[in-house]
């Protein structure tokens, strides 16, 4: 029974990592650049002020977050780029940190 539960838990975790759930923020939209290694996020509504895109990156060996530049609502976008010394990095989702 424990093996079945462990296998189910592992399958759920693998599915969560493999299928990127795009963290679509209200009033924000994204554009993927450079073969999926960079994400550019624009926010037209939301909290007033500034925000920062946080890219969820993977290279097949691990996962990490990469913080982007600071953007302005209804102004400048925030750009986050996944970089890695090993493997081919790509964006596997994102979220927005409001500043």
C-alpha cells in the first residue's frame, strides 16, 4: 500500500513539474523570447506602481527562479531570462512580485 501511495505522489509531482501552469496574473500578459529562455511580462492593470516578473526556470537537471527587471504598470515591461551553465535553460512558468 505504501508503494502505491508513493508512486501516485511521485506521478503527481512529476506532472506538476512537466506541465507548466502559467501563473496568469490579472491584467498581465507575457511574451516568450529567445526560444523560450526569456519571458517579458506587461501589466496594464493591478496594483499601482512597480512589479517584477519571476521566471520559473528548468534545464532538465533542476528547477530555480530567476528574477527579472523592475517594470511599471501601464509602462515598462519586466524581463526575466533563464541562464544556466549546464543543459538548455527554458522558462517553465512565471509569477509576478508586486513592489
